[in-house]
């Protein structure tokens, strides 16, 4: 399964190794790991999602990347629920013959995930809870893939 | 046939509603944008769906536009711009 949405943490080394396990035609693996940043006294981050849509949306983004670059393997893991500062939130791993495709596809998947996959972050701070606002810069990041 | 409407994140909290089912599409409502206008017309907290508010929609679990057509049996979701990753 290329896409997982789960509360549980994941094993970074095992997920990265699995991208090329049992094959010798892969020359490059690019990975992205997103963490909960503990800015401004953040106590925890809660991630809500739209269960019926989330995996479908992520699979659609992966399919777009696979149509655009020659990729041998793709893995996307996004955690949901309550996470603490420093915890892992998201993993994207992409395997290809050459590094350009791996780097670009990894960035493409993250840019689309940020703006098209139905996740919402809520911050818990000592002053109370607040929903994180979407950033215009995330939407603008898509322009480079047009 | 009925239509199911889901609300997420800050919109769900503002409306005090996560999910509702209409027995059928309201008369004259044929698009996602039309349904949004119909819901907004309920007034009060439902003005969170007003045209000047940043609200996204999905029809049958795919992102939709205001002009996206609706049919009986659809699942429609409204939510704020996403903030995952």
C-alpha cells in the first residue's frame, strides 16, 4: 500500500529501506519527513481529517507524480490525532533511477498534499486551542508545477 | 434518494454540526455552490458559508468547484482550506 493514514508512528529506516527492497534498478531515493514544530509554547498539535476522502486524495496525488516522473516506488504516511512537539507528522519517500526525478516528485507530492489533501491542524497552547490558518504561500507553491 | 452533508474542522465547530442528511436536494439546488448558498440562507452561524468566507467543498470525496453538479445520493463536504503536512 503506497499510502497510509494512521495515528501510530512509523519506522523511518524501515520505510526508506522498503522503497528499494529486492531490486537493483533504483539509483536515487528522496525522502521528506515533517515534524511537529514546538513554536510559541505549543503543547500539542491535533490533526483532523476526512477519513473517506483522505487516502483517495493522497493516492490521486501519487498517481499524478507517477504520470509525470519515472518512479519505481512511492510511499506516503500521514499521521492524524494528537501529536506532541518533535513527533513525526508526515513521510514521503520516492524511488527513481536518477536523483532529479526523485527530488522533484518528492517536492511535488508535498506541495499537493499541503493544499489538496483533507487534513486540518489544531494547535493546543497554554492560552487555548486554535485552528491553523492555511498559508497563501502553500497555494502559491503549486505554480511551479503548472 | 437523500444527500449527506459533512462539515470539518473550524467549520464543524462554528456550525455545531458534523453531519446532516437531507431527504433530497433542495428545490432549485443543482451545484455545490448552490447548496452552499442554500445552507448559508439558514442565517445565524450558517453565515460561516457566506461567499466572502474561505470554504472548500468536496463532492463524493473529490475536491469540487462551485459549479460542480450535484445528484441525489451524493456526499457533499464543506471545510476550511486544508492545513496538513
